[in-house]
């Protein structure tokens, strides 16, 4: 996808040769019936006659209008210019024009449009027009390849936002692609191959460890999950070196369970197909690295992906088995369907060798987080107040929100075991919190955050598919650390919900 931005007035843009033009219309912008351009006059007439309401998602679709060169013209109301309203506007706009043959799209915005609004609009358009194609014999391929943004008074921050968004969309679509793929087209070996392709540039390195190397490292917890699968595990280490070697990196750890049957603690058959999305954390790390390759920010980033299937077999780990993690801590596996934390804990220990400034793990970890936060906000757990606040702000600015959950020490009581240092589950109560408390045991030597994306990584039902979240949140956070991010929105400046203590079928455990 190619994005451009130009300084052009609305009266000039409507005379261009676009196949389609989308005009963002804020709810506060009162249309002028005496305006020089015909579009403003038509909008004023439509509002006056009650045919176009100034509310989020409302669209006015025009075709072949006198005085307008553009074939398809859609005015989309963005109401108060909030992220969800922008997304609704772009969905409505695309729905009004998707049946047409469109190769080149224009997007006109008011002169005072904030950079974030440009990002949300472009991402919204690409989300609305996205379709999965890899394993479809006659795919519905997106018809357009270029979007030209126009604004009456161009600002440098808007130009930067468009360049940022082009990389962001590329990253999100990599994340969607690999999360959407069926498990037989997204094996640990294939994830390793695409990681090598993405991390092939000058500033990148990629190392892939197999079963022998992982065994030598003592990753007994990770290996326990992989025992039942015929697909060999892969531990993928991606590195982006955009800053001086002396600068401590940010480490991103993506859960890479390429298919999750639950193991011996088998999941119900209904909707088990959606467990191909259980590697959405890994897919988001791949997406972030794709965006880094385009933006080349001055920061060092490490991506770790422990990739395996979780399958039932005669060799599978059993409920009640005790394994030894890379850290030396022993774990009683009470439920084999709580496997994500078992692969992540060894990756957290491995991350220590990079002496990181921060470590963020991303995982479709618990159904309990879906119950708590639904599909709106990602669950954020952190032992570091500053890191938690930075991630919260990044999510608000990127339109990819999260919410901080508690980490009170009292929750760790549920994980006590008579037969090992810790149990891998603590019961149904506060399941997302006890899962995070389990991970926290392995993350005491660095600033750490855990993003539970079980509710936000994909949609079910008729619109089933990966969302590409939280690539936008992570990229915004990384660019902020590199000093190249967009400014924080007013809404992002409000304080994070701070619970007591230090820290402010989908999966059942």
C-alpha cells in the first residue's frame, strides 16, 4: 500500500481523476450552503433535508455530480474525531464504494486535522478493505494500491503521520496474514522462515533455535508443551539494531502456539478452529519488525518467539507432571491447556541475557481477560508503573487501547503447589491475574509488562479474522522510546486506572 499527502484545497481535489474520494466531515463542522465548492453546498442541502446526520458513521454517497470530476464521492461523518468514530466512518465509506472498480483513492481532511486522525482514518480504510487471500482459490483482492491524502494547510506532523501509518499498515497486515493462516500453513518452521525474511535487512539479525539448542538451554517448560506435536518447535530470536550497541534493547516476546488443542486437557470441539489464532502474539512481533524495517527508528529491539503446537499424544505432558524451567524453578502442570505461560516463562528467562530496558510479552493467554475487558481493550499487567503508563499512553494515541489490571501479591496464593515451586494454574477466579502472577515470577530482573490480547487479537462470527492488534500500540511505544512518535493525544494524558498494589471457546484458563 502506498500513501501520499498533498497540500490541496477541496475545490481542487474534487477536480482530480480519483476513482473515489472520501471526505472526512467532523460533526462540529457546519456545512455552508453558500460555499464556493459544490460538495459543501450538497452537504448543507443534505443536512437541511435530514438526509445526512452529523453523527459517527453517517455517509453521503454521490456519483457523477455536476462540477465534480471524481467519479465516486463519499462524505463520511467523523463526529468528535475519536478513534472508534473514525473507524466507523471509514467502514461506512468503504461499504458505499467497495462494489466499484477503484484503483486510486483520495482522502480529504479538514485543515486542522490532528495527525492521529490521519492514522486512524488510513488504518480504518485498510481494515475495512482487507481480505484474507492465501488459501482461497479465487480471492477477493483489494483493488486499490494508492491512497492520496489532501489537506488545505499541510503540517510536518501530518506528513510524518502518513509515513508512520504506511509502515504500521504493512506491519498490521503481516500480523493478520500469519494469524489468519490455517495451522497447516503456519507451522513453527514456517514462522521461522518468515521471521528470517522480515529480519534480512542491514540492521537486522535472525537466529532460529531448534529442539537440540532449546534442550541445551534447559528450557524444560517450553519443551514440555512441544512434546505431543509432530511439528518440531522453533525458538526465534529477531534483532533490530537501530541505535548504538551500548543502548539497552526493548524485548518483545510473542506467544507462538501455532495451534492449541489444549493437549491432554482437551478443549471442546466447538470453535476449536479459532485456536489457530493462539499465535497472534507471535504474529504481532513479526508485524512490529516489518514496520521497523520501513521506519528504521533509532532504537534496539529484540523479538523472541517460542513457537510450537500444543497437541495430545502418547508423549504429551500430563496433568500433575512437574517440569523444570530454564530459570531452575519447578512447575506443576495442573492443566495442559494453560500452555502459553509455560512457553513464555522460558522466553522471559532467556530475555535476561540482553540486559533489556524493558520486556513486553504479548499473548492470547486467558479467557478470563475476555470476560473482564471484552474485545475493546487489551489487558495490561506490569510490575513497573512507568512502563505501564507509557504503554497505556501509546495505546490511546494509536487507537489500540489497553487497560491496567492488578498484580497484588495476594493473587499469587492461588498458584502454590505441594509438589513444585509453583503451579501453572490457580483456578477460575481472577484467571487473567493469576496467569500474569505466574509470569511475574520469571520477570524480576527487568521492567516487565504483559499484554493479554485474548479478547482483542481476533474476531469471531461472520467477521472472523485477525485484527492485527496490538501492533499499533507496540509500534507507538517503540517510536516514543526512540523520540520519533506522534505526540500524545489529550485522552492519552488521563491517568491509567491504578489498582491497589504495584500494578495499577477462547482459552478457558
